[in-house]
């Protein structure tokens, strides 16, 4: 990756965090060059290492409940989901 402009705050965090995403065929990450000083990037990430808290307890079943509700309303078919997955996979291969 080559970054030719200064990054700050959430833009720095989002851009540099994307480097760690995995993809079929990707074995490592290399940052060739970058405009910012290391201290500036560290400052951008710092708020996310201080404290992250949830205001209320999360329910791990919410996603499954939503999936069941969508199935009940017949919003999509299993075949449509499989087709979407295949198209998404093709698109990812194109960009790799």
C-alpha cells in the first residue's frame, strides 16, 4: 500500500485497519510508504484503545431471530442467497 496523503482520526483507523483483511491468495501485507509520522497514526488509534463500552447487554440470538423473521416473510429464497454468494465470490476474485 502506498498512501500519498495525510490520514488522521477515523480515516487513518479505517484505512489502515483494512490492510489486515484476509482474502484468498493474500499472504501478507506490505505498506510501501506513507506520508504521516508514526506518532500521528498512533494518536489516531489511541481513542480506540482507551475504553470501549456497550450501553446495554447484547443478545447473540438477534441475528438468528432476524433471519427467522425474514424467512417467515419469504423476503428471499435459499437459491437467491446462494446466487448472491456466487456473484460476490466472482467479484472478489476479479479484484484480487
